[in-house]
């Protein structure tokens, strides 16, 4: 702990450093001023809302897990299981790709995406999924999980016959650096073709929005926006994030470059990691209510008022995170493997290992280990 002398010295250091960097606060306040005249009041609307979330593999590990198994599980806000696969860092990626592309599973979301993008392997889809033992990263299941979530989104939009206007909500921005080459933008163009066809043939609107609780651009400008009251109390509000603010916050220009070819792209990397149009949005009415970063599909940016109006009612009902879309929170609850589901996973894992051992003496030793790894106290008082 700090003693009295250290606290006094620390206080002086903080004060002096803050004064020396006053120019940075002035710069931030000046930068957000351009948003003052572009802030828009959200008008409430009604529509069907569906959400999906891919669970975090790190949260879906059993207590006793010698094979480092991870459950990749994608659920929607209604509790419908859209994709579930058990993998480990040691899984053969060629066998995994063959499983998804198997003709016996024509509706597998990742298989559908791979076929549409003409990818015959996971490595062709993402350079981060290298099956070479010397280049294979132990963290590849996290990339695989994200690919599964994008695949489910893609299948939902391109294969579903929607009976009403529908808003699909993703937990996270509509940006990704895990796809190979321009496959991410190719996926975007296929999505927009389907959305436009649905609108013209079936007279139905399908919208996609990504919401993020924390982003670098919001972290950079949150204080300045509050001080300058860019989002004053009174109404739910949104505002497009100017490109110059995004460029200040992100180190990689390709992360913010739009999927539409730009005039100044000569000599630069082609746009391929972003399909979204970034906005700040506050669904509450008070200045102290949380502000989120949202991405609309680039081609749907002109529909911002309609999309945020659809999302407003769901966000107001948000719990336990206030003013965060309830559909996202429900999908996350369904995707998380816990309680009875985790007990089933642990028991199945133990049974599989027990079967491998064969010898009864070894099986008894395993049973003892399982008991030792179990957190009995936490179950008793859960």
C-alpha cells in the first residue's frame, strides 16, 4: 500500500503530468465537436428481432479436461441451437473441414459458407487455421469460433425466408481480420444480394447490426463526449462516427476502410476487413446512460434511424446490463455452457477417458481425480 509520503508524491506527479498533457484533452474536445450537429433522436419502431452469439471457448471448459476440449456453441436469442462442435487445440483441421463439408450435412453453417466462397479447407478460408504442426497456433479454436459465428449469420441471412421485417443483431462490430484475402468482403456482397432480393421479391426488410460494449474509438472519445455533452439528456440518440475520429483511434487503416472502392486506395491495401458503418448510440435518455459503438452494414447506413428505432425497445428492456439489447443478453445466456450442461459435459468427458483406460484400477484412480477436480463447495452454495 502507499504510505503517506508516497501518496503525496504520487498526487504531485499526477498533477504535473496532467498539466503537461492538457493539450491532449483540448485536442479530444475539439475533435468531438464535429458530432454535435449530427446527433439524431431515435424514433421507436417495432419489428422482429433475432440475435446470435458464439460462446467463448475459454468459458466452456470442464474442470477436469486433459484433452483441452472446448465447446463452440452458437445460439440465438430464442434458445435455438444453430451450431455446436467440440474441438481441442490438437484437432486435425483437415478432418474438421471435411466434417463441415460432408454432403451428409448440407445445412451445416460453416460448410455452407465455405462452399459459397469456394474454400475447400479451413486454411483457404482463414490463414490463421494452419494445420502444419510447426505453424499451428494453440489459439486457433478462438478463430474457428468466430468463423462459426460469421457462418451462422451468413446462413441466417442468405437461406432464411423471413415472414416479416427482421433485425439481426451481432455481439461485436461488423469487422474482421481473420478471413483470407477479400473473402470477408465477398461474403458481404453475397449478403447484400440476398437482402436486396428479399426486399424486391418478398417486400421484406432484413437488417444486420453489430453492437460492441467496448471499442478503441469509444474509449478514446467517451470522456470528451461527456464533457462537451454531445449526447445531452432528454432522448435516446445516435450519431455516425466521422472517419477522421476513427483514423485517430485505430492504427490499421484497412480496419476502417469501407468495402466500397475509394478514390484514394492507390498504393494502399484494398478494403477487405470492414463491412460496417460505425455509429455511437445511447438508448437511454440520461447523459449518464451508457453509450455503445454500433456498426450498420455499409449499404444500410442510410437506414440508421429505422434500425436504431427497431432496436430501441429491446435495448430499454436490457437486463442485467442496462440499455444493452436484451436479445443479445439472452443469446449469450443460451450459448454459455454452465450448470447442468457443464455437468453433462464433464461426465461425458470422464466416461470417454474411462473407456480409453480400460483397466479397472486405472479407472478408479480417474474417479478419484475427478472428485479432486470438482469444486464441491461452490456447488453446495451456488
